[in-house]
């Protein structure tokens, strides 16, 4: 496989840790309305299996929230799960700078600076989940337990 296709920090981490995973490239306009649902349809995946990675600021520190594309991030629940009181979505530049990824391609894996991560509890009900592999147009499927372990995530209900 060409290095460019496999060389995101997320995929490098998965290979180094010998985690079973599959890469899923796709082409969807980043401006498409209901982006997550369109990506799920393009990949032929149930939308509740496809998760988005959002960076929020909880009491002044950055925290990652991973929720299904079928819902929204409940900022109050994220703050509570991260041991804080208040949360707001992080500034785009701060999210990109801390993760090392661009918006639309932020992966919970292989971030430049590993942030505290909270994954929605619904992931535990799945055998496979899909998250960004570290660039727009590339998802990776893996077992939720592997994602939880690699990110040292807290699991909580954070989807609204």
C-alpha cells in the first residue's frame, strides 16, 4: 500500500499496536448537508456505527468527544464525564493545532497531543465502529474496545 494512503498518525498507531482494522476511503463533499449520514450511505454502513470526533473546551482544557453521527454532542454531559462544569466546542484552530489534523479529518487516534477522550456509551453495543482515520475521505473500522484502550477513553452517555 502506498505510504501516503496508510501514513496518517492514526493508521501508523493502529499498525504499531497490531490492532485489527480496515480502512474505508470515500468521496463526499465536505459541504454536503447531513455529512455524516451521507458518508454512512456512501460506505454502506448503518449510521449508528459511524462516529464523529469533536474537540471541546471543558473548563479551559481541551477534551475529545466521540459520538455517533446520528446525534449531537451533549456538551453538559461531556463536561460532567470529563470532570468539569462547563463545555463549549473548541475553536477550530485550537482543535487542529492540538490534534495535528484538519477539521473534517480529526481522528481520536494518533493525535499530536493525546487529549482526554470521552466515547459515547452506544459504542460498547457495537462489534465494529467507524471513526476518521486522520484525513478527509478516509474512515477506519475497528472494535470499540480497541479504540477505548488506545485513547484511554472514558465511556459515558454524551450524545443528545
